[in-house]
C-alpha cells in the first residue's frame, strides 16, 4: 500500500515506521523542515522512543519511508492517510483549539484523490469526525464520503517511550461513518499491525470494530478521563489522610488487594499530552459532567497544595532557596507538556522563594530556555520538591542537597531510610 502519515510527532513517526516495517511505502508529512530533514537522514528527531532510531536507520535507506513538508507529494493516490496532528485545549475556556488540525485537514482535502481511506488518530471530542471533518473534506475536495473516500476514527492508545510495544498489546479501535468504511479500516489496520495474544480480554486481541465513529471517539476520551478522575479520588483520599495522620499508600495497597478496587496513586501533578487534556475535550461535549470537572480542578490544584504544606512547616518562604526536582511531567520522559513544574515554580515564586529547577534529562541551556535557573546537585539549598519520578531521585540523600531543611517528595520516590534525620514529607504519607 501507499500510505501517508500526517504529523511526524512522538506518535505519528513511530506509526509511520510501523507501517513501513509492514512492507508498505510510507510518506510522512510534517510542517517542521528540521523534522523532515532528520527523518530523511534516518535519524530520530526526538529522544526516548524505544527502537525508533534503529528502525529509522534500517527503513529509510530502503526507500520505504521518507518525509516531506509538501502535502501534494504525499496525499494524491494514497491508499490510506493517517492523521496524527496535535489538538490543543485553551487553558482558560477549556475549549478545543482546532487550528493545527483544521489547517492539516484543509491541506489534505486539497490534494485528496478518490479511493482513499482517511483515519484520524488524534483524540477528538465526540462527533468531530462526522460533524467537522466530513463536511470540511467534502467541501474542499469535491468528493463524497462513503462513495469517493472513506473517513474513520481510530484513536492512538499508546504511551510515548513504548509505542511499538503498545501497538501490539492493546486492541486497535475503529469507528466510521458507514459499514463499508469501517470494514475497509479494519482490513487496513489488520494489514499493518500485529497483536500479542491476551487471555485477559473479552474477545481476541486485534482490530475491534466499534461501529460508529462516535463510539470510538468516546472510548478514547472515557479511558483517559477515567484515569484523571481516579487520580483525583486518590488525591482526595491523600488530602484527608494528611489531616488525620494516615498513610494513604498503605490504605490504597490494602484496597487494591481485591479485584474490584483499582485506586491510582496520588501525586503533586497530572501532566502529559493526554490525562490533563482529554477530560476537557470530553467536557466540551458533555458540560454537565460535574464529576469530571471536579476531578480535573482538584488535580490541577495539587502543586499549590504542596507549596501550602511546605509553608506550614518552614513559614515565610521569602528568600528560601528552593529546587524543584523534575521538569518532565513524568519520570524517564523528556517532555514538559502540562508538567507540574510550571504551577509549582509559579506558586513558589508567588511566595517570594528563590527557585531553581533540576532534571537529569535536560541540559542547563534547555532549562534556561524555559526561564528557569538550572540547579546542580551539591549546590546549597533550603527546600527541595520532587515533581517528577525520575529513577535518579530514588538515590538522593541530604548530602546531594547540602543545607536542606525540608524535602517534599511529591511522587514518593525517595528512600525514607536515606532521609532519617532530615524532615521529609509526602502527599498522604502519614507520619513520615
């Protein structure tokens, strides 16, 4: 098959590689010339994705995978076009910002030829495939969906850093606007993906036909919104545990020892491209979902809660030398999307603290580009707040942070044995 992948980011590029590795000819489209240049050189444009560098180096020289900034080079005569362009959400209104996706869809439609399957993998509000993309593509291309082309939604369900493994492990969900369109999409994904055997699923692992596009759209939103609400509940339990002196982690461990409880872990922040964003997309079409809204607001307030607790112990934070440990939104990932570092630094600065940021995955100049003062282990500091659970932080001792008066571990990754004699707090940590 001739396949075009629109958007060569941390999901789109591994998908393009997967399709090419399945024996197809793939052209990736991206608006960033640097990304296109690196892909065509067989070099991964971002770090941290397992097997990506090796697969690029293997596939690009064969000619099965290449990249371009020109839609006219990639879209015409493609058997399938897979769209993985970012969808943003306004921080104030929580409304989706379709700017980039609208632009990509227009460029796609301008170059569309009959006989193409179009699959959107970017997470969307329910109804977007049918009510936004279908009329826009038809208007610009002059082609009719269901007759000249097929349009489906098939959400990505992978985690950056392990995309290729997740593609095999999780069922591929497909929903469309017609039975024939869904059937064609099922055939496509069955041809480009392979799946692990799993005896824990209600039906065999593979491509799952969800029927309408709306069901597939909601499935993606629901599975991620569940995580945000679950974390919000865990944080609520943790806040209460802090008040009464209970170790909430022991409570959660006990609850999860039976199969009907799956309480997640509390923490200083919920970051990344997915969990903080998709509940807002869900709320854009179901504004009465008060549980979802409450959980999202509660999770967003956790950095401020941590700084409040720090102030209860240390008093006035004016001039207090502070390091926030971890710029990334989670450990082992070099990505700051919706990271708790931003709100944590902001709350500390609002109280007059002197703030620096440390992250083992970022160079000093990269941290400085965010406007932060880089911190080096061994520098004098009064207060440290662990924001990301990088494995390096599990090895920290007071000697790495000379002068420290308080450690607040927002991810509960540090070893309490190493901190005997130095005040150490966690979220819902009982008497630690």
